[in-house]
C-alpha cells in the first residue's frame, strides 16, 4: 500500500504539471460535468463526435475517454475508429453505460473485446454484463435498471478481476464503496457522498478523470487516483452542500484543490 500511495502522489503532481489533454466521446447529458471535472484535477478537455476527430484525437492524446451513454447514428463509426486507434497507438477508458440495452450499444461493446481498453469504469451491473458479453464469466446476474446498478460492488469482484486480467489494465467498479483491480491487486476505496447518486454525471465524469490520470500513470494507479479524488472531494463537498446544485459546485471546488497527499490519505483497504 505504501508504494501505491507514493504512486498516487506522483500521479497528481504530474497531472498538475503537465495538464494532459484527455479527449472524450461522452454522454450528451454529462458533457459539461465531464469537461469541468477533468479540468479541475489539472487536465484538459476536448469533446469529440465525428469519426475523423476520433481518429485524430486517439493518435495525438495519451488516453481518450469513451462513454456509450447517449448514442447517435454517427457513433456507430466514431466509437470503433477511436477505440481501435487508441488501442493501437495510445489508450482509452471505457464507460459501458447501460451495457446490454439496445442493439447498437451491444454491438459496439461486444466488438471492443477485439481492441480492449486500458481501464473500464462502470457500476457493478455494467461490469458483470460486459464481462458476460466478452465471454469472461458464465452468469445470468447483472441486470441494469436504466443506468443504475442492481448489483452490489462485491458481487462484481470476480467479473472485474477477470476483465482486468483480460484487458491487462484496470477495472473500477463504482458504488457505495469503490472496488479497483488490475486482476492481481484489488482495493476498496471509501468516502464520497450520497449526493453522487442524486446528480447526473458523477460516474461519467469519473471515467473522464480516469483518462486524465492514465495520461501520466499506469491503469491501476490512474483508476485509484481518480476514485480517491472523487471520494475525498465528495466528502468535503457534502459538508458544505445545501442540496444537489450546491453540492456540484462544492464538489468541483474541492476537486480543483485536490493534492497528492489527499489521494494518498483517502481510506483504502486491500482485499
């Protein structure tokens, strides 16, 4: 754990120093939140829609963020192009929002097995469903209610660890507590706020922040850094919030002041 904490400190310092750009193909509902969260931790944001933009950004950025939450027809071309180029030349973070719902989403996610991401950030149901789509587990569990999870974080541990080993990266399962694994090391991160479940975009923006950190750190360190940043900032913001709107403002303020020491001090437990 000592080595991990040192790596978390370096990751935050490097992000503040380098201001890495982490382009996003993301959920239309949460674009503003994703961009502002990426900027708050020290990164830079760029939103991508068209196939040629996706290819270019995947070539020049160290890591991009792909979220399949609100698909439109052009995404049938943009997402595969960006994912394939990123897999070959850089890296990408995948948020399989509402995995298992709809033909286009299912096709896109199933095909990503051929050019896997460096990090998967999702809730428990989505992790289980994606692992099943990729043939990594044999289970009927993992029902998605809208974009919310119907499963516990712990129930997704086996699927998350199998997926992390397959992608040779990291999987972050978000919930009341958060599970992060690279298939060998698995930790729980604690903190956050109940307000996360009452606003839109907390999970989506976390995926975007994972991409910022992966621009300077390995997948496991990046996923833990992003998760710890959210858990620390969420806990701070909750104390100041008077409701959901003020929570979002206080959260971005807290995120913009996050330090490497904060990331290292976030309560964690190694499983």
